[in-house]
C-alpha cells in the first residue's frame, strides 16, 4: 500500500516504459499467481490456469505481470475465502491474445460498474485505494489492447483482456 500512496501524485501523467518482446505469457501469469497465493488470506482459494488455447504475443513482461497481479488480487479478494475459485485462461484469436480472469465472487456492485477502470474507484476493501484496475486499464491501453468486464453477477465476474497481435510491433519501431 505504501507503494500505491507514493505513486498517487504521478498516476495521471505517468507513462509506463514498455519494452515489448514476443514471448509466452504463461510464465508471467504463473509468477503473478505465485505472488498472490503467497498471501495467507488467499491460501484457501483455488487458482487455476489454462494456456491450452495459446499464450504467445507481443508484450512487456514486467508490465503485464503487474496487470495480472492486480487482477488476481481483486479476484481473490472477491472470491469466498474457503471455497474461492479463480481461473485464468488464454486463447489465441485472430486479433491477438485473449486472456480471461474469472472468479466466483458476488460480482461487481452496480454503482461502480460504469467507472470501474477510473482511478480511486473501489468497493468493499479495507485497504484498497482504487488504483489497481485503473493501473490495469492504463497498462493494457499502452499495449494498444483493451480490457473489459465480460460478465458480472452473483455467480462471479469475468474480466477479458485483448492484446492485439500487431500492437507491440508498432511500439518496437518507436
């Protein structure tokens, strides 16, 4: 949380330095899973990953690890402590690499759904200041990708990220 507070003054104008490479996103996601699962509060939550649909693309690994760390934290916080389930799946699609993060929590409250990716939007967290999903959104946009809520409700939430196949190639040329 201290790091988040230090980042507050710079957040609106900070630009992540991306160094995209063609790589497999599976180890990036697995590192984020390992970091999040190390928290005692999340040990009872089952986190599953599936890379059967493909997992290669153009991206900056450290930036995307931060994205998945934030998404997994949110998903684990939303999931029931003893029966929680979080799933991360990847799939190659014609437009690029599609990643879904799903949880079995109670869904996103209706009052924040429309502004979910804006800074300082948070709900139901003791220590959250509302920068996690704003950071996710910013990094994904810097990769010329998109992130959205595919589905949310009482049976959980699915967030979808699309990283375009050609976005990083244009960033490499800069």
